[in-house]
C-alpha cells in the first residue's frame, strides 16, 4: 500500500510539474505568439490601404495576413516592433538589405528588391496603423 500511495503522489507531482512547464513554455516561446488571430483592423487611411495591398503581395507569405505572423515569419503587430524599438528606418533597411535573425527563431530575412520605395512607405503606414489599433505605441528602447 505504501508503494502505491507514493506512486500516486509521484504521478500527480509529475503531472503538475509537467503542466506548469508547458504553461510557462507557452508564455515565453516567441513562436507561441507568432500567429495571432485577434488583430483589430482599423479604418485605414488611403496610404495604408495601398500598403495593405502591397503587404499582401510582398510580405504576407511570411508575416501573415494583417501582419499576424506565420510559421515562416514573425508578427509585425507585436510590441517588439513598436517604433521606439524598431524605427521606420529599421523597417526600410530590413526590406532593402535583409536582416539577420535576432528576435525570433525564423532565420534571416532576405532583401526584398521588388518592393519599391513608394510601396515600402505604404506598407510601413499600414503596419503602423495596425500596431496603433492593437495598442502598440512607441516606447523607449531599453537594453
């Protein structure tokens, strides 16, 4: 009887610890937030509407519909991309030059030479309007 009681306690403990580990992993795993489905879509300005079309044609395959992310690329509607951490210039440089993986485990982003300056401006306006509609505003970057 003593052995079965100990095994029951051990089983319960293993299940509790395992559940806690899974829960914590989901909280800290960046891929766990990479495919949001709760993106609020604002009434877009004319420039952002152009950006939405350009984003769909050039960015959505990796960054997802409405910049919500996919298993190929991170969500851009995420606080890590707030203007205080990733300026507008950072977005331009990423599209023009590519960018090495640094926040997410998706690999390097290649340059996007097919995206014109005008399209980049519109895409950035679209992403920023999505961010604001989802509570992402500029915060100072802290190292």
